[in-house]
């Protein structure tokens, strides 16, 4: 029984550790084990100290989004060869931000790809994001599509966009133009405002996108501040500098929307009407968004703790009993005067007794 408990506890703890996270190495190992694709060379790893080697001028922005590390390796398969660069970010929001930094719909030959959460291809390079990973592949169309599909199947975890990006109105949106911004230099020229005016020092989150209303282009900048008071402070600053520009901005709670790239109030109104943000405060805690992975992880964590506790208590009690019996035989445990032996006496003859009236 003890052996069975031990292996059950070991299995539960191993499963718990496996669910804690997925490393780049485990992703690449799974690709090699579940497909006909094999590594063509040794992997090269990078972190924030040497990411500039492969990222160049984009390196500072990649680090600010939240880089954990990157691995570059060439792979070969039935469709040819492909060079893979796997970026691991701190969370799915950071991965989405890096993906939007890489995406430029105005590049010649830009095309969307149905891999991961979102993907695109420009020339011989394909890129997609999924969970906390950004995958970049270089090679022929057939090769990159084949290995991209396999990589996507072996990446676990939920792919969640940042909250501010979910506030972008879908109506009249130019597909693929969305960006998630975490630093000033990524605002873009369409902002028509100094990056210092947005409040990055106050932990603002920024999402931008291009829109086309009745054929007229416009650019939306959506800012989400930590509190309503911070958002109000920046609105008051813009009102003081541009009092006649109120038709091109809208504040809802901690969210602030700015329409740039157009001077048509009708276009701005059509875009701003789609911006909605609700803040709800209740005494009841909302139902948590618990995934199957979290449920399994919690169950087996408590099972493992219970099994380990049971084994420790059993071993402790048994060890104490054995020690006391060896050191003080017949004095604490199994004392003769307290022991009762039930005997069946099968060899004893039968005796008849009759009751007389």
C-alpha cells in the first residue's frame, strides 16, 4: 500500500510540474517527436543581453514588451528547410504586442496566415503568435506552412489579447492594422501628438488601429489608464491646449479614445461611437475564469499534498511504534496484561449440557 501511495504521489507531483509552464525546449522537442521535421543544426539561444544579434534596432522594443528568451534553429522536413526563431515572452499580452510590432500591412506582398492566434506572411518570412510565443519562420511557402501547423499544435496555453486591444471597435476597422504599444517610440507618426503627452510614466496601455469610414481613412489611439482620475488629468491637459478638438476624443471612465488622421467630425463620431468601456463595482466577487488546466492543476496539487502528508504520518507512527517496542518491550505497546487472545479451541471435545426443569 505504501508503495502504491508513493508512486501515486510522484505521478501527481510530476503532472503538476508539467502543467506549471512550457519552455521553448519542450516545444521544439515535441515538434521533433510528433512530426517528420528534424533539427538541421544546433539551437542558438538569446536573451535581453544579446537579442540585438538577431533583432537589430528592434531589440530595445522587444525587451520592453517582456522578453524571456529566444531560440533560433534550422529545421528540415519533407517540404524542404526552414529557419525557426521562437520568441518566449512573459505572457500572452507581451507576445501579442511583439507580433503587432512585427506586422506591417503596408509591406508589399503582405498576406494573412491561418496559424496560431493570428499570422501573416511577407516574402519568404511567416510570423504568428500563440499563447506567450511569437514564431518567425523563413523558407518556402510549403515548408513554413507545414512546420508552422505542427508548432501551433504543440504550443499550449491561452492566447489572450491585452484588455485595451479588446476595446478597439470592430466596425470599419482595417484588418491587421491593430497594434499594442508599451513604449513611446511605437506610437507612430499618425498620432500627430508628442509621445510624452500620453502618460507612459503613469502606466498607460495603448492600442492603435486604422479605420476607413465611407472611404475616408482615420487612425484611432485608445488609451487605458490605471484609474479614472489619471485619465481625467490627461483629458484636462488636452482640453487646455486644444479646446476646439473635443469632437475627436472621447473618455469613458479610465479609457480615452483619440481620432487622428482626419478633420471630418462625422468620421470621428462614427469611430468614437463604437468605443465602449464599462467599469463594474460589486460586493460579490465575479465567477473566476477557471480553465480546465487550472482545475486539473489544483486537483492534483491537493492530491499530492494529501498523499505526501498521509505517507509522512504513517511512517512517523510506524517508526515510533517499532522504536518503542524495541527499546521498551512489553512496557508501552502490547503489554501482556492488556492483551486478549481469542482462541477457537477446535481440538477440544464437545460437552453436552442439559437444562433441567
